[in-house]
């Protein structure tokens, strides 16, 4: 027991030191500044090429969502989640070892696999698990109380991506950890995956609309940067000059735009698709929700939950009873926790 207490304390202290280091000594792997850079990029795009042109730049609850971004991405981890999760991870690994004799950390099944394959497997498995967790948030009446915070957005913008109840972090990380850990994937620090999904989540919620070849080209640029920096253990990229790196990035962008452009909006989530997930009026046969994809859209097409009835840029967002839903951070984050009954909200999905 003392060991787990030490893990909790060290996890708390370690994350606090890490966050301070992130802010005061920025590097290319600083999550704090990547959050700011990605957010400023989409803020700029929403100003220059807005999809809903009548929507104010500083839309309703913009600053509330901005606070949610930093709270959910950093402060909640600093306060409790990171330290508590370290304890759970160690308990889980110790339990597996005690029951089976198999040490996940020492005998990682993907230890000898190339990094590019680990990244792809980690990304796809994690997104698939998150798709099912997302459906569960809509199916369970108790979990829906937490998820309502995210659906309380009435004017969509990039910052709405990270407006969610802190319990969602607990639910997602708890349910996604086990299958990832059993593959050995949960033992890696996927910086690339985290930044990619952060950017795509901002895109899904942003007030912009672009063609598939544009997102395909941007995806190619991101892949080209990863290739050119040798981050996928590809030998030819490690030996590349600066000019060679630029050629790799340009080539990857062109190839991705041509090949993936026509199918990007079937493979990946988009603002045009995700806006319907937040629709106030859901289809009669899908009252529990549609378009559950976080990054990938393919799961919705495979499991027949994909719906894009028409251009939905002006549809009403929210849920029945949103008029009585709390409009401040504290009350929103007491949803599902407090037994206070003074505010009644229609729980229909």
C-alpha cells in the first residue's frame, strides 16, 4: 500500500514539475504550446473563412470553452487525474502479473515492432475504443448527465472540442486503457497521436468548411513532417538533408491530396459531419445519437450510425431542456455528482 501512496504523490509532484518545465522551457514536444498553436490556427481560420458567416468570432460561451481547454488538457491532470491514473496503471499491471505471471512492461508484445506500425495500431485501436465509449456516454442515462456538458454548446467553434465534464476523462481513459495495455500500446507516450487527434478534434468542431483535397493535403503535410524527421524509424528519412525533407513533405502532401482527397470525408470526421452529432433535433430512429466518430468517420459508416441529411451549418444545436442547463463551469461540472434538484433538465438524447 505504501508503494501506491508513493506512486500517487510522485505522480502529482512529477506532473506539476513537468507542466512547469513545459511552460518555462518550450520544445517541439511541449503539449502546452502545441495547444496554443493549434488553437490560434483554427481561430485564424474561423475569422478568415467562416462557415457560418453570421456567427460572431467570439461566439456564445467562447471564453468558457477556452477555460475548459486548459482545464481538461492540463489542470485536471495536475490536480488529480495523472497521479491517480499512475496508481491504477500500476495496480492493473501488478494484477496481470500476479494472475498470469506476464509482465506487460517487461514483455511488451510490440517491443520489436517498428514505430510507424505501433503508431498506426495505437491510433486505430484507441479511436475504435473511443467510438464505443462515446456511444456508451449517450446510451447510459448516468453517463449522459456528464456528456450533456459537451452537448450544451449552442454555437459551434474549435474551442468546443475540449468542453467536457471531467468525469469523461476518467471514463474514456479507464475503458480505453485495458485493451491498449493488453497490446502493450498503453505503455508508450504517443506524442504524435495526441497532437494529431487534438488538431483533428479542433477541426471537427471549428466554424470552417473545406474540400476533401485540402484536408488530404494537410494530412499529407503532417505525415511528411513525421517521415522527414525520422520519427517512424525509416532509415532513408533519418539520412535526409533539409532540401530532402522539404521534398518528402511536399511529395506526401501532393500524393495524399490526390489519393485521399476524394474519400477524406468518409475516412475522417469533419465539421459537416460532426455538426449533426450536436443537433438539437435527432432523427426519429436515432434518438440516442448519430455520428459518434472522434477522429475517424469509418466506424459510423461501418455500424450505420452516419447521418448527414443536408448542409447542417445553420441547424439548432443542443438538446431538449438546454434552456435550463447550467451556464457556468462549477454547476456544469457538478452534473451527475451533486444531488441538487433545483434545475430540471430533459434527459432525452
